[in-house]
C-alpha cells in the first residue's frame, strides 16, 4: 500500500476513509483501520460524564497507540490483569496509575508490580490471595485492597459471574481482614461484558450495600467494574448517561465513608469504536463468503460466541442490490473458522469485493493469532466516522488527533 509521511514522520493514509483505502489500494491482506478521534471521544465522554474515576481495562485492547490516545484524553488510571500488562503500561505511560485487578495473581507478579512499578491497588476474593499480597509486598501499609464481590451477569451478553468473586453473604470475614491490612478498602464487581441495562449496576450495588452492612466495615472505594456496552447489530443499549445516573444514585445512597471514591473500569466502551477491519472476499458459495480474516484473527468473538458486527460493502459505484444475510468463513483450514452472523450485505457481493467489519477495537485486534500463516498487512489511521457510535453526537469532535498516535 502506498503511504506518504507527514512532517512528524507519521504514516498517513492517502485516502482518509475505509472505502478510499479499499478502492485505491486493493489490499491483498486484511487491513486494520484505527480511528484515534473515536477513542479520544469515548475517553473524553467518560472523563467528563462518569461521576467518578474511569480507568481503562487494558485487556480489551492493549495497543500502545491506543493507550497514548486515552492518556492524552484524560484517562490516568489503568486496570491491568497480568504482569505483562503491568510492564506494558508502565513502559508506555510511565506516569499512569496502575491497578492490578485480577483476583488470582502470581506472588512474583504482585511483588514486581509493587516493588518495581509502584502498584498500590490490588483486588482479591479470598483469604489466600490476601496472604499472598501481604507476603509479596512485605506487609505494606500503603495498599488499597479491593474485595471482588460476585454479582449476577443476567443482563450481560458475556458472563463474568462464575469464575471470580466472593458471594455477598460470605464476604464478611474477607472484608474484615482486608480492612485490617489495607490503608484503603474497596469493593469491586463486574456485571459481565456488554450489560444491556443500567439495572445490572443497580442490582450489583444492592449486593454491595448488603456486604457492607453485614461486615460493618468502612469502605473507601466502590469500583463498579466494566460492562459498559457498545453498539452492535441487534444490540442497541440505552444511552450511557442512563448508566451513569443509575450508578451515581446507587453510590450516593451506600453506607460508605464520606470521602469514598467511585471508580469504573470500562474496557469495551472505551475502545470498540477505535478499530475496524477491511477484508477481501476470496470466494462466494451461495450465501457463504470466504473472507481473509476470521476466528484466529480479529473475529474470535464472531466465530466463538456468535457476536454480530456491522459490515459494509466497499465498492465504487455503490451496489444498489438489496441486502441479504451472509455467513463468513475465515481463511484457515479449520471448520471452526466460521462466523454465522447473519451479516447483511448487498445480494450481488462477489469474490474480489472488499468489506469493512466495524466495532473491532475491543476484543478484536487483541485476540489475533498467527495461526496457519494468516495475518494483517498493516494498520492505517483514518479520519472517517466508525460504522456506528454511542458518542458521535454527545461530545464535540477533537480538533486534531493527539500528536502521540499512529506509528505504522
Ligand atoms: C474484562 C474486565 C473489565 C472490562 O470489561 P468490559 O466489559 O470490556 O468493560 C473490567 N474489569 C475487569 C476486572 C475485567 O475482567
């Protein structure tokens, strides 16, 4: 693909849109498109409107470019879950505050995070983990310990309810012990990813209240976790502001210390709109399209949990055929490399056509493997709008892309 370079040495797409790139350069391999303005807009929305502190859950997309965009847009705290993520964020954003929010950690990881990277916030859901944290930090007196409560995932598309968390009725002993050991005591939870209604948070906050009352401890931090939704075909969530209002109201009525802080850990909602993918149709068999990315690429969720992503045919002139439902096969030799969709595309789509698959910034690029020798040719920054957005009309557009982004 032809690129020119700006005075800053940044590679700039010659055509500033998905269609422009597909039509002008006819890429043989998939191309990842990134939209720095969309990530910056989502970050500013959370920074301005969430009634507490928003920290980014790095696992949703650990791209250093994205981390710098979020930092430039006001996200100062990062939820990390492994020592690899701790090192990555510490290296990329040396001034960021890291919170180690995986409730089951290696003792060596805790020690390195505390002693070498200045991490002071840890989550836990067992007495064993508390003992580990105290050993690894040499009984540090400056810890914020967040006890992870188990809450329902019933309103979410992806459950996080069975693996981690202490049941609210059984949290008393752990909350009490963590209170003794901690400088600040927090309670955290995760309602599951892509929570389709604010009720999910209201219900979870009720469990928090129960746990606080039963343990009779002073709580300094309430962390409502991730789960904030994005927009996908067939999944149209209410406006995020409704979630924020519900959470704010619930927080205000909790029996916590007067100076208690409210935190959230959005992953998906901060980065889903950041990235999309241009793929090429290599073959058509009826309503099945063989495309050049799939389950082992950025489309893990489309294949394995039937997630639907928005799609658009990139053709000039535009097709005027009516839409019909298609399924996709990815490029590897594996039957599992299949995405049922349905994906709605013009009925005359054919081999050689290019398709944009949208909303892949969260849990898309992050899941890519090199299986079977397939991969992505390159990443290009574009300035057009994401295929769909929760934020487009809510925050003024960025005047310019943050200077730190886009090294190709
Ligand atoms: C995955 C995860 C998040 C982010 O969840 P989203 O649904 O992407 O917002 C936040 N906190 C924890 C502890 C997680 O495991």
